[in-house]
C-alpha cells in the first residue's frame, strides 16, 4: 500500500505535539497554483489518525505540508511575540514513486524546525 504520513515532535517540551493543525496541499501547475488535499490535527501521539494519502498508488507531484506551529505553542501557554517567529512551517517536497511509502515528520520549537524523509 502506498502512503504519505506525518508526525510532529515538540522538542521544547520533549513530547509529541498533540493538537497541531496539519494541511496537505498539492501543486496544480507550474504557476504555483495549489489545491488543498487534506486538513487534520495531530493526535496524542503527534501523528495524524490516518495517512494523508493512501491507496494502491498515490499521485506523484509536488506537495506542501503546512503545520500550525504558533497556534500549537500558544495553546500550551507559551508566550510568543506577535508576529511569532514561526507562525506556520511549510514543507515543500516531491513524491516521485506512485507505490512509495513516504513519511515526512516535523521536529520543532517556536524558533526552529527540521524534517527528513522517513519510512
């Protein structure tokens, strides 16, 4: 089964980021037009309840994950400036394997983030 999944780790608190908004967009054309494919929140394990894409095959192309970082940290009572340094984290990436298994996690604080291709 092909799929795209994600999870978020809050390295400020040292735990999964439960309740962070996650949106998946797909690039429609070379003029930078995007369409929303999925929108959800992370669960208590910092994961989405289901993969963002799944099936026998998944559509290849350019995608973007958008994470609501500042809203998440503010919901925990973290004092952030207005505007926050990271309001949202947007990760653009390509899916080239229609039968591939992609995992794109986010590791973040209110001031930094990193990602990688997991499995």
